[in-house]
C-alpha cells in the first residue's frame, strides 16, 4: 500500500491530520501535504508508521462485532 492511499484510508476512518501526525510522530502539516500529494517524500520510518496505522485501523474495523438486529 502506498503512503497516500494509506492516509486516505486513515482519514476515511475519522482521524484528523493532527491525530494522524500525533500517532506517527509528524506535524499535521506534513500529513496534510503527503495526503494531498504536495509533499512527495518522507522518512522510511514515517511511511512505515502510516501504513501500519492504516493496517491496525482496518484490522480493528474487521474485528468489530456486527450490530444486533431487533426482531419484532
């Protein structure tokens, strides 16, 4: 997964750029520029942290129990 796709996935989960930045140790402005494509490169470790965060969120979403249906 590339960094931009991972950031879009994380953003769609409801995290703000500031929250993503705090989670990966980067300023919000760097996260915004990476997601928008205006900042083309980043440290390898930061890129790995972004991809890992996206994977953790995806796993957590899959692990959520399905909502119960009320039968009347």
